[in-house]
C-alpha cells in the first residue's frame, strides 16, 4: 500500500502551524483490498476509510468529472490506476495540493511550496471553476491566513468572478454555505471572508442583507467611517478581538441589518433600524439554516444594542426591564455574550477602538444586584403569581437604584 499525507496537514507542517487532523491518500488499492486490511468504509460520494488503529481518514486516489451545475454534479473515478499527481490536480489550491511520502519527502507537482513562501492563494487548475464551494473555501483561507500576509492570485480572483457570473454559487445548498461561514467566523480575521465574497460578487448572491449595507451613509459625528458596510466589518474586527465565540461574532456582523432598509430620503439617519432589521435577520437565518443559538443572540443585539449604549442614562426601572428581556435575570451568564457584541459595536469606529465601555460593567453590576434579591422571603409573606412578580420587580428596581449611586461614586 502506497500512502501519502496530503492537504492541510502538509501545508500547516510547512507553515509551522499546529496540525489538527491528518488526511491520507492511498494509491494502487481498491475498496475490497482496503476492507480486507481492516479499514472501515465511511465515504458516501467517494471511497474513504478509517484506519483500524489511528481512526484517521484514508481516501483512495481519485479523479472527478463535472456532469451538472453545483458542487454535487461530479462523477468520481477511484481506481488503482489513478496516480498521486492526478489526485492532487483535482484539489482547490496549490498550497493544499502537496504530499509527503513515507520517508517525509515533499511531492509538489503544482508549485505549492513556491506559493506558500510567496503567501499566495492560487487555484491548481481550471477544474477549480467547476466547484462553487471552492469560492467559500478560498474566502475562508483568506480569513485564516490574513495575519500571515496571504493574498489571492489575480487569475484565481478572475476565475471566482466568472463562476459567480455563471450562476455557480446559486447552486450551493444553504447548509454548506453556513458551514463555511461558521468556520470563517472562528478564523483569525473573519472580515476577510466577507471582503473576498464581496469582491468576487458572491456576497450579494449569498448574503444580500449584508452586501447592501455597503455604500449606505451614517452620521459622521457618530461614525467617522460613515459607510455602514465598513462599520460592520470594523465591528466584526472588534468582536474577533474581544471573543473567540462565533456566536458573538455573528451577532456583531448582523446587528445593523436594518440600516440597509432605511429609505434613501432619510439618510444618513436610521431611526428605528433596530426593529426594522429583524425581518431581514430572520430571512437570513432561515435561508442559511443558521442554528438557533446564533439567531437568538443576534436578535437581542439587534433589538437592544442602542439600549446598551445608553445604559448609564437609563432609569433603574428601564434597566431591570432590559435585563428581563435579555433573559439575564433567569440565566445570569446570558448577558455576557450580549455585552461583548455591543462593546464591539461601540468600538467598531475609527478612534474608538481603545475607549472604555463602562456600560458593560454597569449592566453586569445591575444584574448582580437584581439577582441578589431573594424570592423565598416573598413567598413566605404570601406573594404569588402576578403580585409576586410585581413585588420582585419593585425590589430589584430599588436594588439597582442603590447600586447605581455606588457605581457613579466609584467611577468618579
């Protein structure tokens, strides 16, 4: 059996990055011979097997032929006569089309090492244009390797634009789009994913709710960057700096979708954009099959980020009601994700990146004060039902009012 380590494991080894998983290509074997040697078949679309001991994936060398639009329209040929070079030729980028043999020798028929050294993301062959998922993958690699200075080759960008114009991205299923987006939100520079998709025209087809934010002005006194789309990317930058959680980052990305719906006659003001954007957010989440955890936080941030920014000005009763709506009085930790996304919004403006955001500290303080009110004494006094809720709210308001004075004194 001739086996070769391929793909991301080779690339990351050469970059000196941690290798998270290892994939292998097998040349000269058949499904029957793999099974006879103890490998367990797991591939649905082409022959992939799990090693009987390491459980790593071993795929038979294969070629592919395009037969229909989209990323599923392929016929796979996986026979003993397929060579390693033929298998590598079908891969997306040159930096992913290298292999290491059993002696650790590099096999690099398509210039992957050269592009790795030059920090270039380049397609291996014209077959790249047959699979629209590769547009998403290139955008995701741009997000992953942005801090290393990688850029996309011009001819690869041209090919991606041609694919979009030909309607290839329209054949992508929602689950695959979301899977790549969710992974991109966890990368080092997630904004690069959306910049690449916008540059090749794919963002308008896949996420029009985000794409239409670009070119829409905001008041310069509050937003020196003016452009709403640019602000969205700056907020995403700050969310990535504040939290590794893709749920928080998604909420930051989508918080201003309502501004894309403001009538032009009202620009640059966007009164009521918090409520106006809710339908757009629901539409985006339904279309891409976004998990509920992402949608729920995004809805809270969209609806209440303005309240959070004004938290130091709100009356104690309004603060308690806000905490109630955010579910922070039932699940105290629910507030933290919300505050991170709101802080990212406040800091996602030129010159505001390092300014303190005391609103977050205040709302945490108010939450703790409200949660410190015990319920049992009220039950023992005979409060129940609606009267219990009203009395508990009154006591929480008093607690927040009291700690507000202390909070102001401590800041002074």
